[in-house]
């Protein structure tokens, strides 16, 4: 279940948004500390942020940029202000989309789902692979998740990449071993087991326990 952080100082609207999004299957958190939005974001670890522009203390543009400085989380700005300049300022400060009040919940949910798909459920370019909040950088050989980064070996990168590219499907051990094969190294069944065990340990340390699932006698999947 994807979690959404709602930053809206109109308590009635925030409550209505939370209730509506819960019915659509989202887990929601309503902002409580408008002078500490960044700290609350880090604490809640949401997969998407809905941010009003007119807020106490600092406006949504300010907090949007602060969050973007530390995270790639999708940010959807919400406002009754609909001038071109407001939209441009929002995008320039790191927002991914902009919706004006009043709006229908159906349109909001459509935008949310589109942002979540783009952020978490697809492979982008040659070097970055996104899945369920994790970002795999095949060039830097790193995995980023929840504002943490860990180094991966070449084989660990290959294993994660082939599993994510086949998300929801079981990948056989033979297919994974073939992906690890190169001219100067023979990868056998024991080698694969060792690599999977080490990779799972790193994933667990990052808070990604059970990220890789075993299908006994067949292979692995995410």
C-alpha cells in the first residue's frame, strides 16, 4: 500500500482528502507541524507528497524545494492559484505535477497513480532502475532507498536488474546465472546462492526485508 503525505492547512479539506484516498487504497498522513515539514517527511517516509502552496510559516514552493534537495519522491502541488507563473514556479522548485482547486477526487487519483507508476514501477534509461521506492544505479553500482545508499557488486547489480525487469514473474536460477556469465568467470549454482544471500543481507540492512522472494525449485522474483 503506497503512503501519501498530505500537507494542507485547511483541516477540513485535509481530512476529506485523507478519507477519500484511504477508500482508494492509499495510506495517508496529514501534516501536523507546518514549521517542520521536512522533518515530518523524513519521519513518515511517504511514497508521494501532496503539497498546498499557501501554508503557514513558509509556502509550498519552499518546502517542495527542501524535499527535492534530499529525495526524488513525487510531489503533487495543490492550490487555488492557477496562474502560469505559479505553475512554472512549482515545477522549477521540483514539483512533478500541479492540480488546482476545486478538483474531482477521480482526477486527483489519476494523477497520483500516474506519478507513482513513473516513479516506482518502470525502468528508466540505461543506468537507473526504479522499483517500489528503490533506485538502482547500474553505473555507480549503488542502491538507494529511504534516503540511504549502499554499494553493490557487479553481480548483485545484475541480479537486481534482471529481477526488476521481470517484476511479478519468477526468474529461473539458470536464467540468472546466464546473466552473470562473462568470459573470465564461471558462475555455478553455489556462486549464485552466495550472491543472493549477500544481496539479501544488504537489502535487509536498508529496510528491504523480503524484497527478493524465493520460489522453491524454480527461482526468484520481486
